[in-house]
């Protein structure tokens, strides 16, 4: 039987609130905010902060809604399973690795935005740690194992233009490695 310690989700709520706040600011001046905070590979040397800041910028209501729902559910599960430090490390490192892959493989002058790299990092770690935990992904109303949902969502990344699949893959790879490390640590 698996038990989870009581945890505070304040850090998680802070990240969600920060994303929502920046989204509201983006609604007021979308192109200005995206140009300032979005990761444009060809401009990274002039705007180095964007390797992190882009993780807090979202391009539309559906984008932020699905990312924040995913961040909350995956993040709260990982915080309970592995702790706040592991959650934070996986989220940010997943985002950074996803962003690095976007810089290497993405279009040089199209800004990349969103928390998806970090979120895929969380999903990858949990897919290794608890692969069979049932989840539901919209619009499929049937519970499925987390590892299956993660594969479906990665594949969806390739179906639509405008999705930074590079960030999804990079975050997922980091998450899978982190999940292996955390799983081994829990066996000690």
C-alpha cells in the first residue's frame, strides 16, 4: 500500500497563479508580451531570459486552461509522491530541456510559448513511477493508464501546426529520466 505525506500545494498554486497573471497581461498586449517573453530561437542571444520566461506565457484560453489543469493534477500528484523539490526540479528542467530542443529544431523566428515542456516532464516522470494510474484526457471519457495518455498526447503534438512538439519531446525525455532516478531512489 502506498502512502503519501501531507503536503502544501502553495508552490503549485503560486505557479498556476503566475501563469494566469501573465496570461491576463498578455490579453492586454499580446504581441508585446510574446515578443518580450516568448522564446524565439534566432533571438536567444539578445533575449536570454526567454529560455525560462516563455514557460509562463500562453497564447489563448484553451492553451492556458489545458496546461494549468495538467500542471495542477500532475504537479499535485508528483509533489505527494516525490516532494516539492523533485516537482520543481522536474518542471523547470523539463521546460529547459524542451526549450533547448526547440532552439535546436524549431523555426528560428517563431516564438515558442507555454508550460508544456515542464508539464511533459511531470507526465514522463509519473509515467515511469506510476504508469498504471488511471487518468482521463479530454475529450476521451474513458480512464486509461497514465503511460497511454502520455503517448497519446505526444502523438497529438505532431497533428497540429503551431504546437512546439520539440518542447514536448524534450520535456518528456527529461521526465522519463527523472522518473527512472526517482523510482530507483525509492527502492533503496
